[in-house]
C-alpha cells in the first residue's frame, strides 16, 4: 500500500531578486520532502526575476509561475493554497530537509502550525543551512504563540 503524503504548497513572492532567486529555488526543489508544488509569484518585477521563474517552471513540473502586477509581499503570498502552506522569501536558502522537518513537527505534535527559526548570513558569506543545528522544539497554544509573535519573543 502506498502511503500518501500531503501536498505542501510553497509560495515564494519574487520582486527584484534576480541575484538571489536561483539559489533560493534550487534549495526548494532539492528538498527531501518531494510532494511539493512551488509557486513563484513574480510580483511585477522590472528585472529578470520573471524570466528566471519561467526557466525553472520548464525544468521542474512542480514549479508554477504566477505573473502579476506589483501588489506587495502579502498580496503575492496570497496567490496560491494547498494542504499545507509554507512561505519562503526569495532571498532565503533553506536546508535540504526544511520542509520534511516542519511537516514531521506538525505530525509529531498534532499541531496546525510549525515555525522554524532563521539563521542569518550576509552577502559574500556562506550560510549554515542545517535545520536541526542547535535548535529546541517547543509547543505553544494559540494564545501563547500570538503573544510571542506580537511581542517578538523567540
């Protein structure tokens, strides 16, 4: 019997990121979790961002491109929905097991939302992209997480 894994939609809003976008997309298409649809939302970018998106759609059938007039980050993020949604910014690089790790956290804790912390890096340096390195897991109820997010704690 084949076990069905949920479809996870990854939405990447793209605006003036031609310099960063290929690394971002490569890190997403190389995920260990494979049942993905990847929406690259070209938010009316005036550079080659839209063409880069189209090129990746030809290379990988999980990649879908939405070209729209510029409406901002939130407008671009709301362009697509699946069983689960993951937002990744177009100048981010994610670990190979990022999606799988978040999905497993949801299953393990029977949660509706999984949030991972970021590891900042600066242009010209190489990021550390090990999802599990030095991290602690925590489970919060809705009130707790809203307070933490509102007050920018953790």
